[in-house]
């Protein structure tokens, strides 16, 4: 089930269990996962996008293997807070994916997550080629960590 309000998403989650975060791009999907107590987000991998069914199969395999109980999608809002075509694409992905996966799906404002990930990788002196490989799942980690911090604040982590 999709929850527009993050508080509703938090309420729909079981008390414990890992949560995954996704950074949906046009060519790749960055994936991050939390620990079972939902305190730390760990960048996991980047899925190269093909067709929705193949993307969904790859994501479902990850969610099943890791016993994920909730999914946070980065919602790419414009800097003024409005939603553009990329946000609508993310919402469409959530609608289609929620038909295949029964767990709760929530959204997290991802403005500047890629910028923060890029900055962290630059500070770690990561080569340009390596940054290109990992930027999406590192950005997913930033998205998920923000959501985990909010869950903790709400008393749901």
C-alpha cells in the first residue's frame, strides 16, 4: 500500500524489520537497506534499468532475500517544493510496484541527496569512474537514512 504522508507509512510498518530505500533514475535504480532495528542505512547496489518487469523482478529478489518490510522511494521534488515529471514518474513506479509487493511504500523528499552523495564521495577521494558506479546507491543511502532518522523521531524505529 502506498502512503503519501510519511507518518501513515511509519504507522503501517511493523515494529521491527529492515527497510529499503530507492533512488529511481532514468537509467539506474540505487538501492540501500537498513538493519533490522532501522538505525543505519547501507548503500547496497545499483540496478541497471531495462523494462519495468525486469526492474521489478530484480527489486523483488532483493526485498525477499533481505526480508524487507517497507520501501522508501526518493521523491524528486523541484527546489520550490512542486512535483514535476520525474516525481510523477516515481509515483507511477510506486503504483505499478505496489501491485507486485504487499509491503508499505512511502516517499521521502530527495532534494539534494545526489549532491550530498557526490560531496561525500569527493571527500573520500573517490575516482570519477568509481563515483559513476556508486553514486546512485550512495544517494539511496542518504534518502533512506533521512527516512530512518524521521522514523526514530516518530518512535517507529
